[in-house]
């Protein structure tokens, strides 16, 4: 079987180099020897964030969501449900909360700076990495309970956490640019 697949690949490569090979449809590709999967491939939408299962009602506990309240610079509060494992930056973007995140969570800026309003919740967070502390040094309005939203990951013990957004951010890359949420 391996030799027959190898000869098929060889024929296809010869056709390609001679200019005899025309475009291949997706279905043909999946049936071709170039397909490295030995089983039928099911194509599903891909996402690097947690799945949104909001269509299932009454499964809030089963889905693993926590309650998070964001307090903006005007004191207005917005409570949202965040899936376990999602960063506060991603959650803010999905819920139209103005948390910039210019570097998209790569620890290269301080624009997703948040302030944990309760010290008890702050103490439940993992210790910040050196890279996070370096970026926090550049943050506007730094406090003892400041963290980067991209590094605060939802976990069950953070249910009920309140995060304040500073009055301003420092974006050294592009002044005045507000990125579109993903």
C-alpha cells in the first residue's frame, strides 16, 4: 500500500513539474496521497478561545463560567460571564468592554492593565511573571493590585472578581489607535 501511494505521489509531482497538473478541489485533496490523515477528516471551525456554548440554557455550572464585573473609568459596572480558562482580555473584547490589548496578549505592552478591586481575589491569582512585572512598570495608574488582563485567566475561585479599568493607557506603539476586538 505504501509503495502504491508513493507512486501516486510521484506521478502527481511529475505532472506538477511539467505544468500538466490543474487545480485540485478540497475533496480531491482529502482523497489524494497528500492527505496525511489515515481517516476521514471532519472540518470544524477553529478557535483559540474557549467555546461559546451560550445556546445551551441552564448549563451555566456545567459550562464552567464565572461572574466577572468590570468597572470603567466612569464608575459604570458591567457584569459578564466568562468561561473557565479564558483571559480577561479576551472576555472584555467579546463583551465590548474597552480594554485595549494592543499586543493581543503577547506580554509586549501594558494596555490591558486592570486593577483587582479586592485583595482577597488578587491573592488567589498566580504570581505575575517577570515579563508581566516589566510591562506593569509602564502602566498608567499602577497600584498594588494591578495585573495585565491578558494574564488573568478565569478559574472557579475567581468567581465574583471585580476589575477596575484605569482612566488611561500608555500605548507606545501607536498613540490614539484603538484595535478592533477579534
